[in-house]
């Protein structure tokens, strides 16, 4: 019985719901997503959970202590270009920054190997056309001094013109505003006075960072999805209340953790990408619980493969992201995505007789050839079926029937062109995608200064466990873990359910060493005060508030910044707070060099150079009620009879032959079971493919662990 | 003057003349090359290793950026990593600074020829090199070249190149705009063994750093380059251990042969012919008022492409490039237009490309010419015309037509080189990086990309205004896209931008200019497309900007401030800018494609009313589109105006023959070739008006107008400010229907250029 912790994650195809009770029992359910009105799918998934728990829906809602929700409404509005009509007010003379895009074409999210084919490299359709941008006379300089006070007459004209053009949201971003916020604040007040119903987004609230292009895009993107998001959340909140949910609704955010519904309405940009991020934060929580502090997280779905890193129990962060080719500032749990999933298409270059897999994808519609919706090009899923990894009659617990003959025909078309057998071609498709994944994971870990061999790899998402043992062993990770068996396929919802409340506040104040503690500490003081005020609003009692402090530091004259944690919270200074104490300076320096060299290699730091603080940051967290997970009391080496399902012909590329392979029911295996590959473990949500030479174990939490020879 | 191919007795060994690798390299027998490879590699293994090799190069580039951390590496991405075979053919080069591609293989081949005997090439060695006659774009581009050995045999090479802040010479930043020769420029080192047995040779490193004004930064960059090579070398070795040397080598060979096959297949679809382009560089040294002609000829003969520069002006002043610089520039366009689908594996194509320049010209200068400014002048002007000649060749094949691209910006770079004491009280000296925002040329299928970056650095970024203002004592009054800067055309060239600033928190800034393409447009259009804006420096002294600031009335254009306009020359040195002096610079944008009066009128109207890309005046004068003062598009008036224009262009002084023979090919947007009574004629692609036999220049049969150069783009001003030779904007119209066939920028005394000569159809 309750109180329950509930996490709901809305994806393109399915809406997942995970319920944790106080004894640590987990209920995971899925319902079809409802793109017209996502709230419907969400309530459906929750209804299924209530049924599973054998109680009326209203009663279930009443017993939820925290409902944390991950939504893609913002992302969808962006991708489908269905956001608000946004007007932008900025410093006069700099109206074009968002169009110039720093001279880049937003190539980050594109196939880099095609970057020189310019006809395919257009900039995005502008999210704010030039006629919705107004410049206003005002100017702040790099010291934060006002050089030109705000011209309010111009500002008023600008606001009125934009409203007259029908703008539903107004974004405000002035140069250097993060050093002096008054001009943006004043214009925001003016908008509220002139057009009270209009959504307002100020750069200092959403992204007070150095660099006007990425700050402007963050502000504009926030405004663009603001009205849509507010409508969605308000509607959802109302419906939940109607069904007796009485607690404040929490929304997952891309920084890892969750924010209140009010904060999400104010800063909807925080919700972008928060779904996959929950997968990483869930992994961080879980890895601390099971005692594996270093984790590479991999989430393989239909169209994309998302990788995250948890090091020493903490997710790795990035501070710049991109969406629809626009780069923007936001502290975010770092996720690298490549276009490789079950739906990735395998295409033969007939001229060179080579085979490529992805990044083009068949998506959910038409989907793989076996869906029978008209796609004839083989996908990774088709290869999995041909090989025997997936039983077409029992895909996702039999919910979707797949047509094996279509998979065979599709793979055959590729095999014929390459002069391979059908099995060889299918194994080739799987191998190419698996090795691509190994390449990207290696790149990401190495770039962050880590060695994959010091990590365990979590495989979740529908398609992940099918392929993870190959890329895991190729990377040389310690083991591959499919966390909590079938829960792995609803892992992001699990992550949402286990999310802490989190607020991140940042301030840029670039200063060279020797540092003045008073200058740094006063900023940290102020950031903490803002965080306290927000938590007060959230109704979080003082004793449940936790703060952590960090500084982004670099070598003066260079670009790379590294985040240095400050467990002390403040810099220790001399009596007058004008200089650091020698001890504090030494500690800071050492932390910087250690982290820098970890990231960039031994000898990369430049000991003679002055240091420079760029950004100061406070992370305020409040742990939600923690799910306690139950652990098996006894371990057993005996595989229960009912777990042995059948055998199936599976082609194993390493053995170069098809072999009758045992199939197990994942739900029936018990803690302590140990099975040698080759075999396949089926759950209702995914299949775990255990290759020859690989051993699978069920641990006390029910995780599937794979190790290699 | 003779071409390289005609100078049989001259040594092209990288001393007096730039190094030209011979067909067969002369390698010491002391060095054992690993040559065995598997021919029969299954497509799966191929794809897995191919992807890994690509990633080796990506990791290599990322490592350099991370460790260097310099703005050069991080924003301008003025670096590039490569993997080459044991004998110096490209397997992959990176997506960063494309100029560096063409100078990499020559460096490696030179090392094989001249270092394999003494001091020898061994496992654990690396060579440092920046000699432009061996192969570097200019001295600032320093390469670190690493042989990868497997069991005592040279398996392959991994290399990288990274632009350095300062490696000496008479000007801080080592762009020496007034140098008379290479002795006044930065240190110049033929490949030297700086890493021996996996250790840095301190003596060599100290020699290298000694000339620099910023030795610490150069030393750190050197470590970044070192780490990059080590990362790449380790990864290649890991692949060899995993799959075996003959398999990895087999994949490398297959990457090359696949790219070669694809290249040959494309050439097979094209007729033989000759394509030419002509441009001009202005001002090779302070005080110079001449124009220096640049010629580029592309010959296609069967499965070979030959590039020549015959007709280019002599080397002079400080504007030159060496053989490898010229070659590297052309390879950028070659890779982007013809090999883009081979993902930076250009080695196979190069087996069929010859570079045959004329030594002593300024795009193929002999030692000791000044070459430190090569990438912003001689190489830009070697690269951009290459887009034109290649595009015209490719246009003939319908499938490749979608790949072509007009000249982009900056086809000449207007440098703002400044120095002084910054707002933090420290000495600084560098250049404004903003022109890296560039512009991408129009395509045959769509408009170019405004501020889409420089095509030669396809993933670069320009600094934010806030980055510039933090680093330098500037208050940037505006940075904006410039209306009408993109060349007009059926498809419009991308716009460029303008940056305007005053000194801030400093008493003054000391400036040098260094530019060309300010009088004569260098981003010419194609097939009737118009040129983009020229480079423009604007400078006003003793303005009322302080009053504007006090009145809270900021400007959007320098024309709004009152002050004394000063005409800056193109290599003006040591002039001061005080806080009341306003400085602005516009950089060249991108050329247009096709006749502007064939652009859909609604698109022009949208460019005026919504995109702020075209002015009302230009819409009328160039596009023939009428938009009223209150910004309403007038379709009727437009139709009438366009008809009138077309009519005026037609031949009035004689009959026009219309051909009806079999269409053989369409060779440009406006020209076709037809078989007429047994002979082959060029004709208008739209009305089939006869333009003479193909063996003659179609332009001689067209209606010709020699217009003032100012008519080519609204931003082109009075040429007399900078040069003595009068330039003209020539237009060639179809005598039958009045279509604009082609434009030509030329010195008034130059003969008409024969841009297309089809020799087999």
C-alpha cells in the first residue's frame, strides 16, 4: 500500500509509468502515447497501474506522495514548429545575433561526414523572423557597468509593435545582462504592464551565461514553448486534481531531478530532453544503491541511442546543448545521441559494395520491414528477427505481431547485393550498429577523461539489452547490467520516480587570479538566497534543503572551463576578505589541475598561467522520499523449471553457425541464477541476448548482469 | 613562363621551388614500408573498421581542441588531423580547416624522400614542420607528423596541423602584411625530428619557441598536437592488434579505391573541356595601386583533371602562396563538390588530378617570397574561383547539378589587425575573427546561406560579441547582416555581416588594415548571377558617438554618426583609433546563381519585406521587381518592368537565328548545345538562339554591355580610391530572348574571357 512514488515518462510511442511502494515493490506499466493530448496517455498508464494494484483510480491517486512527470511536449512543439509566435527585444545593433548563429549552420546535431555538402547544410527556418525582433538603446559593458541607460521610450514602442504583430510571447535578452540585470527586469515589467497575458522570458532567468547567441536562443526557445507548456501543465494539473491527486506535481528537468509545476511553467526549457536525462539520474540513484559508482548508461530505442555517464555516483554535466540546430545554454546532464536504434536502416552502396547502417531510420512509421507497413529496407530489428534474437510472435510480450518473412525478404535484398548469406548479412547489420555504438561510447568516455574499463554499462530501453553484450565486451567494461529486469524498458519513468527536487542557479563574473573571496562569496551568497526563496515557494522545509557549490575555472587566455566542486561552500579569505588564505588558494589550484588533467590529459595544464573564474553555481536539492528496493534474501543456483521456455534456432556470427539455443523467461529466473551464453532471456519488454563466451547472472536486486571471458 | 610540367631539368625539392612529389618517391632502403594487405575484406569488417578509422580522426581533432583550448583552435578551428597511408596518400582528413588538407600529403612525402636516410624515420619519432615550400599554407600553420610503425615497418601516418598565434616575424600574429620576403616573416622550418624515441627533444623545441612573442601559448599548442598524434597512433595500433595489420591496411586501401572508383564514375559522366576563371587581387604591399590578375584553368581530359594558373601575375609584395598552398586551396573545392560523398577520403581522387602551375606567379611563388598572408589572400583567391570552374563542369551532368555552389565569403579577407593596452591593463595584439562568419554561395537549387561560415572551415564559429568585448578593449556598436551583400541571382548568394566598434576603456587602438577585393568584387556570381559585396572598411574620426550614448540613442549604422570620414587604404599601417573614432568593416559575401530577373518575384518581395536581405532599390534595379514605398509588392508593374528589361537586352542590329537541331546537352543554366546541320553549336537554353559553333566563344555571339563596376553590387564604390586600372562589369545577353547568359568582371583592357570550351560531346 501507499504512499506511492510515481514516475511517468512520455515517449513518442509509449507512455511509461513506474510505481514504487514503501516496501520497495515496483509496478511498471505502459500505455499508448496520445500525441493530440498527452495527458490522456499519461492517465491511461496510471490507470493500468491502479488496476495492477487492484484499487480504484481515485484511491490510487489519493495515495501518491509524489508524482514526477517527464514530458516531451516542449520538444514536440519545437520539432513540429508548433510553438508560440515570439517577439524578441534585444540591444540595438545586435538584432541579428540569432540569425547569424555565430556563422555556424548548427551542424552539431548533423552527420559530420556530410558537413561539406553545403546544399544539405542550410540553417533552420528562423524561430524568430527578423520582423519580430526589436532593438532598444541600452548598453552594459563587460564590467557590468551601465554605459547607456535603458531607453524606455524605445522599449515601450518595441513592446507595442510586437504585440500589434500578434506576438504571444516576448523574449528579452540584452548584451551583458548577466552582469547587470536591471534593464531586462525593467522591460519585463513593462511588458507585464502593457500586455499582462503575454508570456515573458528573460535571459537572466533562464540562462545567465556569457555569450549572447546561446543565451538569446535559450531565452527565445523558452518563450517559444512557454505558452504551449503552460496550457498543457495547467490542464494536466486540473485533471489530476479532479482524480484526487493532492500533492504538488513535479516535472523532471534536464539538469537531473525535478522542479515544481510553477517553475516548469516559468522555465519550460528545463524540460527539454528531460526524459533521457531521467534514465541517467535513475542510474545514478540505482548505482549508488547497488555500489557501482561508475556507470555508462545506454538507452537504445527505435530511432536513437543515448549515452550518459555517471562517475563517482554523479551524472556528468554539459552546459551547452542544441535543438533544431540552435545551440543554447542550460546546465544539463550530458547525453550524447546518435541516430542508431532498432529502426536504423541498412543500405548498400552498390557502387562500392559496402554496407552502412543508419543514421536514417524507419522510425515508428512505417517502422521495420517486419511491421508490414510498406518499408522494404531492412532495419536492425529485422536483422534481430532473422538472427533469431527476437521471436516475431512474442515481441513485447506478444502485443505486436511481426512478419518474419518480410524481415527475411528485406535482409535478403541486402545480402544478394553483397554476395552474403542472409544470416551473414543480418549478423553484419547487427555488428555494424553495435560497433558504431562502441565507437561513440568510447569517444564520449575518453573525451571526459575516463577509461571505459573502469565502468559498468547499464543497458535499458527496448532495444538495448539485445545488443549490449557486444558493445559492452568490445569496450571492455567490467560488466553489462540490465537493471531491474523488465523495469529496464521503463527506466526513464523509474528515474523520474526516484528524482530529487533540483534547482540550479548560475552567475557569470569573469575574474582573473588572484581571486577576491568577498567578490566570489557574495555571488554565492546571492545565488543561495535565490535558491532558498524558490524552495520556500516549493514548500520545502529548511532541514530538507541541500546546497552544493561549484566554480567553472579556466586558464586565462584559453577556452576550456572545468567545473570545480567546493564542498566548503565559500572561499576562505584573509580578514578583510581581499585575498584568499594560502591554504584555500592551494586547495583550489590543486582541484583545478587535478580535474583539468583528468579531463585533458597529463601535462595539459599550464601551471605558469593565471587562472580565471567564469561561472559560479549553486545546486539546491531536496531529496524526495527515496524508493527502497527490496533485495532477495536467498540466492539460488538452481534455475526454476518454469523459467526454461523453449529452444530456438539462432545464428551466432562468432560460431558462424545456426544453433538450437535455450530461451528463458526473465521474470521466472531467481536471484543467484547463472547461465552461460549462448542464450536469450525474454521479458515482456525486451530480450537480453547472451552471446557465446558471455555469462549472465541474476543478482540480489533482480538485475541481469553479463560478464565476459 | 613555363609550367611545372614543362620544367624538366628543375628540382622541385622544396628549396627554391615548392616541393612537387614525383610519381615514384625516392625512399631510403633503411626505411621498411608495410605493404601487405588483404584484398578480400568482407563488407561488414570493412564498415566496422572504416567507422573506427573515421573516429580515430575525430578523436584526434577533439584531443587537440581540448588541450590547446586556444581561441584559434576552439572558435576558428584552424586545425586539421589526417590519416595517410605509408606512402603518403590520404585515407581521411578532418572536417576542420580544409586548406590544411592539401599541404599534408606533400609534407609526408617530402619526409619520406628527404628524411628516411638521415636522420632516419623510426618508431617513436615525430616531425615538426612549417616550411611553405615543403608544404604549409603559411608559416603559422605548424604540422606535427607522426609515423605509425608495426613490427619495425612503417604502417601509416597520423598528422595534424594547428595555426599558431605567433611564431615571429615583423608583425605580431605573424601575418606580416608589409614583409618583402620570407626573411621578414616567422620562423620557417623544413621537417625536423622534434620527438625522438617518444621524447621531446628540448634543443629543437627551444629553437622552435625562440622566435615567438607568445612562447607559452605555442608550447601548450605543441603539447596539444603531440597528444593528438599519440591518441591517434594508439588507436590505430589498437585496431591493428584487434583485426591484424593486413586487414586494417586492406580497409585503408579499399577506402582509397572506393573513393577513386566513385570519382572516376563521376568524370565518366562529363564531357572533356576547359573551364576558366579570372579574378584580381589588389594591393600587394603598402602603397601598391596595381591589380594582380589571377587565372585558373581546369582541363578535363578523359579520366584526368588538370589545374593550371597560367596568366596569373608575378609574385610580388606580401600576397603570395606556394605550390602546396595553391594546390591545397583547390583541393578544398574539389573535395566539397566532387568527393563530398566520400566523407573526406580524397586520396583516391587525387590519383587522377594534376596540378600544373607556373612557378614565379604569386599563387606559386618561389623562395624567398613573402607568404605569411597566403590564407587570407592568395589561397582565398586560388580556392574560390575553383568553385566556379568545377561547378560549370559539373553542371552538365544532371545528377551532379545539385552539388554545385557559387563563390562564398570571404573570397578575400578584410583583416582588422589591432594592438595596444586592453581594459585589464595588459598588452594585446591580434585580429578580429568576425569575418569567419563568411557566407555560403548560391546553389543551382536554392539560395546560399547567410553568414553560413567559411566553406573552407565548414564547422567554424565566430566569437560572440561578448567574447570579443571580454578579450579586447572594444565596445561593439553593432554586428548585423548586410542588406544586398549577397550576390543577386535566380538564387541569391548568402549575406555577409558588418561589425562596427569604438575603443572602450583604453585611450586608443593601433590598427593595420590588410585587404583586397575592396575595389573589384571577388565573390563573382555564376551563369548570370551577380557578384556579392566587396570588402568595405569604414572609418569616421571625431564623431558625435559620445553624445549619442549620452542621449540613449544608439546607432544601427555608421552613417548615422556625424564625423570626418577617412578612406582607409588596403595595407594602411599603424593608424590610431580613439574612443570617438568609429570603425566598421563589411566582409565579402557570396555570389548569386542565374539571371536575377528570372527569380520568382514573390521571393524577391519576401527578401525585401520579411528577410531584410534585399533593398527596395536593388529589387527594382537588379531584379526588376517593384515594391512600393510602403512595402507592397506590385505584380503588374514588375511584369511590365521585367519585359521592358528583357526587350532592351535583345539584338536590335540584325537577325537572330533560332536553332532547331537535336539537343546534345545543357552546359549552363542559360546555355545549351545543339547539333545543327552536322556541326555543333552553342545556343540559348531558353530560346535556342544561335551563339556560334562550340569551338568559338559564345560570348562573341551574344549582346554585350560593358557597365560600370558599381552596377555589379550596391556596395561596390569608386574603384579609384584603391587602384589605377579601371574595372568593368561585362554582361552577355541572349540576342533572341534577352536572357542574361553570363557576367564577367574584368579590367577594361582585358579581352573577353572564354570561360567554357567543350571539346568532346
